């Protein structure tokens, strides 16, 4: 269901021993574009430097994402795919099937190199 | 066959009265500026409208996202800060009609022409969307039409581009499931 008022997008980054977790909540619309781009750039740089095995992107509480924000994610994945295979890390999206846009819009992300990107229903 | 047609003929009539649905059909028209700041507010209104008048939530979700993307494109590229959105549901005919209009710079108009040419030549909406995703990955700036490809893939609506001078309209029309 739609809520009556727009919700700001919250971006939280945390790190484990072998992974980085990015949690997105709220609405990723035009107001979130710059922050999302900056966060993903930082995550990418740190993941390479730390030889991170996996980046988990938790969008299970992300109610909306516009195409401009989606483009930020696609650009990030393109940068990842452009790395030498030994420098790459895996990206796993945790989605919520009850948020209807997620599976439809994110399915195309699985077209990146085999095994590089997976979309899971949480 | 792609469910798409492209028109570059003059826009004959941009008024709500040109719509063909019965007078009691659920509909609204929004003309607003400055547009970008209001997009998220309008998106929530549009989502609630669809949830109220459409028979299933999945369809409402798809149409809300598609309408938002059309609106955001129009607002971002409007040269005078104004965008006009019209939505009309014809329950009897089983159709939904979304029309978005704005004035745009010539470069944006040409980019839209090229994109609609690509859409008309595309195999299907899902394949085209996947291709745009891959193409976007190699671009450092601009969306490369990702939003409209998403609209086509998400909404499964037929789309039409109309251009008259610097005014562009995108018409999206789709089928809706019968209630009950």
C-alpha cells in the first residue's frame, strides 16, 4: 500500500569479516540519487581494497526506487564487471516479494556476468 | 510485434475533453510547477488513485511506477518547469490512458525520437529493458532511456510519442483486468 507522505531514503553500510552490507530503506527517488551514488562508490572502493568476497544489498525495506537511482546501481555493477575476475566480489540483493516493483525491475540485473549478481527473496 | 506506435504528426488536441471515456470515468489532470520538487508527492497520490480504481494491486503497482517514471522524465527535461499529467480509466472499455506533456529542448526531443525508433524495432519490452540495463552499465552519465524502457517493460502499455514544435507528449495506453 502507498503511504500518504514521501519517505526519505536511508542508507546504512556495515561490514563483516568477508562481506559488506548496504541497507536501503524508504523511497529512493531524486532526493536520494547523489547519496546513493556516493555510498556505492565508497562501498566499491572499500570492497576492492579489503578484498571483500560479497556485498549484500538489502532492499527488503525499500518501498520505491526510481530509474535514476537504479541507474546508479547499474553503473556500480558495470564497474564491478569491468574488473579483472580475480578482483571482483559477488553482489547479492535481498528483496521482499511483497514490494511488487522489486522482482520486476531487478530481474534484469541478473543478466550481468554469471554468478556476479543474484536477487534473493528474503 | 512490439505494442508500440510512433507518431510525429502535429498534436491535435491536448485538452482533457479529447479523451473518449465516459464523463463518469475515474480520471484526473495535474498541471504543476516547479515540477521536480513535487514528483514524490504526486507519485503517492497517483499510487493511491490506482489502488482505489483498479481491480488488482499488482496492476496498480505497475501503473504507478510507470506513471512516476513518465512524470519524472517530463519534469526533469521540461524547459519551462511545467509538466502536465492526465490519467483516465475507462472501465467499460477496459483501458487505462496516461498522457504526459512538457516542453523540451531540441536535443532531448531528438533523443526521444531515437529511443522510440529503437522501441519500435525491439523484439519485446523485457528484452529491450535488459538491453538498456546492459547499455546503461557502460554509460557514466545520463540514463540512456532506461526510465522509458522500464515503463514499457513494467506497464506492458503501448506507447506513442507526439511532437509539435518543442512540446512533446507521451501517450501510454494499456488494458486493465475486469473487476470482480
